[in-house]
């Protein structure tokens, strides 16, 4: 009886002890571990979320009509209780313009990144998976598009379109932004297509589209996430740069680029810092935050660099 009780107690304790999971950690868990290990990435992640929350909440309550309404009695006022960031030469509240401009710049950056990612993933998967003549045709087209001066074409298109808005600008930037992603994903898909699990799926009669999107795509997802994260900051900088040069959003549509453009006037640069400095600091902080988080994501995707 005593032996039976001991066996029963031993089996109960064995059941109570959880078995160690043999499955590897997910990529999201690896990224979070890297962010927690890197203090700069952790602070950047929290700061970027705080900026996003503040910008979208602030832009929700901001009056878009007041942001473009001209009031010459309030022109070039310095920061005060009524106008925390002062006003511009047209008497418009700079804080309202900052909220709306940051929201537009963030939406443009995310929109271009997501659309370029979708097109690049589809073209790269098809080219790398099928190979042969299809791959040759697609790559020759990509080689031709890669030779074109992208910035010059964007400037020409923006100059020719009489009336454009945020959506139009996203489409123009997307038209030339997916080429590099397609080439990168195509190279990784070629490598995956030669592995045994793809050949086994083909032997079993699995449809090609199922193999591409259900089996190959998850295995290169970490590379795609790293690339999209780092390109987010690049797209934000591209929009700001083009708008600053006068080839981005129109002047009556607030964005970080249109606000930084105030610095092109020497008098504003010397005396009216409140018109351009907040937007300049915000774009720098956001790009640094994205880059620090992107480096953590990049380390998580590389087994040699990630935290043990």
C-alpha cells in the first residue's frame, strides 16, 4: 500500500511539473527580447508609441479648417498660452499644423511602406519561385526600372499633376519604391525553393500559390519585417525631403516637410525658430526611434547577433 501511495504521489508530481517546450521561440518573442536587452531600442519603442498616440489624438481634436485659415492679425506671434508654438506668417496656429503635419507624414510613410511591401513580396515570390523564363522576364523589367532616376521621375510626375493630395503622393512614391524589395525577396525565395520542404510539397501535389504564401513566405517573414521596419524611416525622410524642396505635398497641406520649409526663409531661420524647429526635432526623433528599433529587429533575425 505504501509503495502504491509513493508511486501515485510521484506520478502526481510528475504531472504537475510542466514539460519544457521543444518549439523554438516565435520571431515576435525574439524581437521583444532584443528590445528589452537594448535600452536604446526600448526607450525608442516607448517614445515612438507615445509620439504616435499624441499625434493622432491631437490631430483628432485639431481643426483642419483653422490650420489653413489666414488671420493676418495673428501673424508671426511667438509662443504663448494661447498659441503654445506660436503662429506663422499667415496667422495659423503652429501646434495645430504640427499635429496635422506629423499625422500626414506618418500616414504617408506607413502607406508607402505597406504598399511597396505588398507589391515587392508578390513580385519577388513569383519571380523566385517559378524561376526560368518568368524570372528572366521579371528581372529584366526590374533591371530597367532600377536604372531610372527615381527622384527625378517623382519630381517630374509631381510637377505635371495639377492637383494632388496625400493619396496621390503615396501612389507616386509607391510606383518606384517596391523594386528593391522585389529583388531582395526574389533572391531569398530562390534559396528557399531549392530546399527539401518545397520539393516535397510539389511532389504531394500542393498548389504553387499555396506553397508560396503558406510555406515559403513564413520562412522569409523575418527578412521582410526587418526590411520594412528600416524602410519606414527612409520613406518618412524621403517625403520630408521632397516636400522641403517643393516637390512633395502642396503648401496648404500640412506635413513635417512643409513645416521645415519655413526654415528656407532667412528671417524665419534667424528670428522665428518656433515655425520650423519643432517639426525638425520631431522628424529627427522619430527617425532615430525607428532606426534603433529596426536594428533590434535586425539582430533578432540574425542568429549570430541576437541575445542568447
